[in-house]
């Protein structure tokens, strides 16, 4: 009580001083609180406000609501659950602007569409993740066999030797072949969208990617068939198996070398010019290894130096040139000329 009395005394003094200075009473509680000391408690602030302001009885209007048509009964609240359906109907009931759950045509000018990017493509991301898992799984299963193949690859023995392969090892190598074809298709798709065109007659980029993959897989199958037909005609079956093992090894190593490049281009915006140089280098190195192995298996004798060039150009370079020309023709026919 003493504290409250002191506060009221202070307020009265402040009130007298305020009236003397301003000759007007505070109009808001904020002005009353400014008259109190900074350490005033909430109870003291409430007492001060009640000292200045006296609550009055609120008189609500008793006039009827006239916000409806004359002669009609008072409108009912639309929030009522049991309200009949005809109460809810009005002139705008069927307007689609009041029903966002219904499909409507967009009003206004459409903006510039976001360009396609592999970074935002979950399908391509899933393919790359699957490729990574498959490469890791296959390397964990046949890493010893690949090392033995690599050691046997540069063997200079003249005797015809082949490595014993199990059925699972052959399947894993063909799986590597498929992954390599898919990575080459992705790289060519990057090249196409950057240098040739980025709009095609298909509504989905996946169709174009499947076409490129199918063309490259067809090239690999046709090349192996040509090697098999020619080698079985002029050489023994055992030498043909030696070359097929070497070709599968070279193709598998191509896929392992190209996978980091595809990741860099898809998610880290690696310069395409550097990627082309890297891809051409890998391709040239693979052709050199193929040339070397063909020479050591079939033409490692006197007088076979000229035949190896004819053999290599007919079975390796000409199919590669046909593949590149075919991909260019396919792209030219599928792109949209603006």
C-alpha cells in the first residue's frame, strides 16, 4: 500500500506538472506510462492508467441489419453446416476463378521456358547412379580377371593363348559394353545440344537419348560381327577369341575412363571443348590398342605390315566414320529448324 500510495503521489505530482506544462490530460495509455518511472511494475502501470481513464459502459446499436433486400428476411450465415444448397448459389458460383481446384487457362503472357539441364533431370541422375553402382559392382567381381587380362594384353608370346572365362565374367564384360555405349550416347547428346540444336521433334529428350544409345549399340554389335566373319574366314577360331577378349577389355576401360567426364559435364559444367579433347584422346588411345593387338595376333610375321592397315581401316575406321555420319544424319532429320 505504501508503494502504491507513493506511485499515486508521484503520478499526481506528475499529473499536476504535466497539466501545468501542457494544460491537457494524456489522451492515450502510452502518454500515461511515460509519466511513470522506468522501474514501475505492471501493477503500478495498471493503477496509473485506471487513475487517468475510467471505463465506460459500451452501448451496442439496436438497429436492425438492413444489408439485404427490403421485404426479405435476414440473410443466413454461409458458414452454417445445415444451410440449404440454394442459399450458397449466386451469380459467381460457377466461375472457375472461385474454384482453384478446377483446371483453367492461364491468363497473361507466358514467360520464357527454363532451358533443359541434366542437373535438374532426375531420370538422367538415376541412370548415372545406376551406372556408378554397376561399375563398382562389376569391378569388385571381376577386378582380378581384368588385371590378368591387362597383363596378358601386352604379352609378346607367339603361342596362341586365351584366358579361361566363366559365364559370369563374360556377362559382366557385356554389361560394361552397354554402359560404355550409354556414356557415349550421353556425350553425343551434350555435343548435339551445344553445337547443333536444342529443340527436336520429340516432346521428351529421353527419346532422343534412346535413339543415340541404340545407334551406338548397333555400331558395337555390327563391328563385332564383322570381326567375327572376317577373322573366322582368314584366321583360326582361337585367334578370333583372343581378339574378342581384347576388344571387350578395351571397351570396358573406355567406359571406366568416360564415366568421370560425364559426371563433370552433367553437374559441374565442365567446358565442352575440353571434354571433346578428352573423349577424342580416349578414343584414339583405344584405337591404338586395338591396332596393336590386331597386329600381334594376326600379322606378326614378315610381309604383314601392309595388310594390317587394310584390315584396321576396313573393320575399325570405316564403321566408326559410318557411325559418326549416321548420328549427324539422325540429328539433322530430328531437329527443328527455326
